[in-house]
């Protein structure tokens, strides 16, 4: 547990602009077509969010991550707009799984622009929906509001989870350390009692019955 909190404290000790820059870049990459399987944007966001200990830090990270997520969605959208369904046969989509591209398209046909919002919270499909939306000729004026709503909600949720996890890790370590000291004290007391009882039993004189058994 100490190793975890030491790692979190090390991360928290980094300059905040550096943490924001790396987190924003990974989020941008994660939200662009297929790159999310190379750049661990969601994991990086959760880890970086453990450094969020104040409201201003939360707001700044929320803004940076939201803007980068929206930008990544827009890049994916315009790639889909340019290349259309040819992206389904691309190497990167085949590597991810064409069934995920088909699932993204089916979701868009059922939900329209709402699919862009809901897909934000769906692993794998999330990184393909923007491109699929562009390929399906969904109007950008309908795509963008859904992307903004999804990015703002998604980033707030993950920053909140990461921040709470960081605080919880430190709390659990403090409780764990306290419990360990109590257990050590109890173990010492029990050990002393056992030793004293054995010494007392060894120092008692033999009873007549014990003497007869010896004879």
C-alpha cells in the first residue's frame, strides 16, 4: 500500500502543467480513430486525476481534458467524412475488429446524434463512433453538441473517480498502518503472557502423583 501512495505522491509532485499536457495529449489520441488502443487515455486520466486535490485543479483538468476529447472526436469525425466506409477495410479497424465498426454504425442508426453521447462511456466503440458518424454523413452541427456533452460528462466522471481513489489510497494506508501497530502490540502482549505462563508452570514443584509416575 505504501508503494501505491508513494507513486501517487511522486505524480502529485510533478509540475501541474506537465501533468495536464501529458493527460490532454493522451486524451486527444485516445479519442481519435483507433489510437485509443495505443494511447491509454482513459487510464492516464484516472491516474492523473489522483493529483486533483482542490476545486481549481479539478476545474482546470476538466477544461483541458474536455477540450482535448472534443478535438479528438472532431478529428475522427472528419476522417470518417473524408474516407467514408473505406475506413472499415483499413488496417487499423481490422486490427480493432470490424464488428466494432459495425456496432458503432448500428448504434448511430438507432440513436442518431445521441449515439455520440452514449458511446463516450462504451469501451472500444467510443473510439470508432466519431469516424462512423462522419462516414454516415451525420451533420456536424448535430454531432458537435453530442460530442461536447459526452466529453464534459465523461471527463468529470473520471476525474472525480481518480481524485477520490487517490484520497482513498492515502486514507486506507493510514488506517492500515494504525491497525498494524495495534496488531504488533497485541502480538507482543500475547507472546509475553505465553512465556510467563510457561516459566511459571516449569517452576512449580512436582505433585506426589507426578513423583509416583517418575518412580
